């Protein structure tokens, strides 16, 4: 079943030097833009960039994705490609596999390093992995086998992964279109609908404030820490009581986007203090 679109959506996949959002780098990005249908036909646009990360790719990582230092030695840095990638993503929704926990925060981090802020406040994100885990629980290779009855050999290129994700989402739409799911309160709904907004909401698992999940929303929609000695404590009040903790976070190896979030919260706290004088 084809995904019904009201605006373009970009399926994308990353290969990187590792899994640390704050320090690892992108070595390849594959993107497939799908446009809304016009007269029953939908156009697509695909592009893949190999990227020189500026640091060695660990051999154990290269073995997994098949990209070695020699393969990217003459490729441009992300900062050089950032304007083209940003233009390709502009005014589009996003879809992929494990986007919320890895690909989106990694991509946002690289953009920030390049001096570009990727505003996702109005972007709907469909995470095929989260839909899969909520309903079946498998890996990307397993998901492809389960939904499409096909094998995805490793290592595989990002563009192949993107095409696979498109196939999986189409299969999910067909398989679950009339399936009811009961939530923890006993209420039934049909969460898999051919609608980007509905799919985006259903594919969210964590209520993160920053993409890395260091700051989350609690049951009262307050920003709280999700790690360390202040886990569960409200961020704004913590910074008022212990300003040194903010300073420590800014010096530590947290992702740039996390630092941006805590800076905004700290500035809000300072603003409130002066306003209430």
C-alpha cells in the first residue's frame, strides 16, 4: 500500500564512524524523496553522499557497513555538503529506521557542527523501527524478512537500506490497516492508518526533549533529567539550585543539540527570575 502524502517525505539512512552522537561522524547518507501523487503518479528523487568524516573509521565499524578510510579519503566533509543536504530535506517530513534514537540526532548534530540549525518543530517523523517494535519486535534485516519475505545481505549501502525501509512501511500499511491495538488503559484504536501525522505519533516511543534522551518530559510535561544524580529532577529548578551542573554539562561531551536545549532552559529560568522581581 502506498503512503498517502500531503507534502514530500524523505526516507533516509546513515552510516557513521560509531554510535556516539556527540563525537562520531557520518560517512554516508542515502536519501529518497517521495512526492505526493499528481494524477495518480508519484515522483521520487534519490541521492547518496559519501562523506569524509575527518577522523579514522574504526575497522570493526567498517566491517559492518563496508566503508573504509580509503573509500572516503577524497570525499567532501559534511560541512561542505550541508547546504545541499539541507536543501534536499527542506519542507519535507522524514521517515527511516531507528530515526528517533540515532539517525535524526546524529544528523542534527552534524548540521550544528556545520553552523546550520535543522528546525524539526513542524516536521513529522515516521520511525519504521518503532512501529515494528511496538507490533512485532525485530531488527531491520528481520523486519525485511518478516514483512517482505526478502533477505537483506550485509553489508548493505545506505541507498539500499532506504529502499528497504520504503518497502517495509508499505507492507506495514497493508498488514495492519484494520488491526486494532489495545493501550495500557484498555482502550482500542487502529494506530496504523495511511496518514503521516498518525504514523508519526504512533512511531514515537520516548518523550524526549533532546534527541539523545538526556532530557525528557515527565507526566506533567516538565523537562527533567534522564541520567545521573539528578535523574527525574526538573531541569530548570536544578539549574537554579546548582548552576555548576549546567557548567559541567556544557564542558562535557554531550551532543551540541543537548547543550542547545539546556541553554534555552537556563535562559528561560534566568528570564523568569528577572520577570518575577
